[in-house]
């Protein structure tokens, strides 16, 4: 017997639930890093992927999680022999997990604003960013 398990319900609800968990990640980022040094953020999570110096001296940074691939659906093959069952689980597909954060820093390096710019389904939550920043 082949049983296909799909996360169709999760995918269908993602647009609704993702807002809540991304919002949670934004709240955590703001409370933990707003007003602190950009160095503290980059030491904890790695260097920015890009930066742009504005005319007024502020710097806009983009930080992205390094590439991560998650399996999204699986195939479970179950064989029944007598009164025993044997199952094998095989991933059907994969998708990139992504979290991108925009950081606006004052000329002195203090974070004036920090927001999630892009978020995807995580390993265990509907927000990869919330998985990264919500723990601690």
C-alpha cells in the first residue's frame, strides 16, 4: 500500500498563518536588536549579503540565511507481512527555505529599524524567520 502524505492543508493555510509567525519574528527582531549595534546582529547571525549607504549616512543592510533546502512532501511505502508492517519514507520534492531581513542602521552603527523582508515555510513552523529568531 502506498500512502502519499501532502502538506496541502499547510500550504493552503500558509498565506493566513504565515503573517502571524512572520509578525512574531518581526517583534522578536525589534525587541532584541532595535537600538543595538549592527555588529551584535552580524556576529550572532553572519555577515550581511549586501549593503547600501544612503545620502544621509545611514546604511541599509540585507541579511539572508544561507541556502537551506527542506523536504516538503513524502511518500510512505508500507508493506504488511503477517502481523508485521514495514515502512520506508522517501521525500518527493524539496524547496528552499528562506529568511531575509532588512536592517536600517544609523551612521553610528545602531539599528534604527529591522524587519523581515522575505520569509518561507520553515522546518517546524510556518515561518523560517521565526524559527531562526524566535528561539533564544
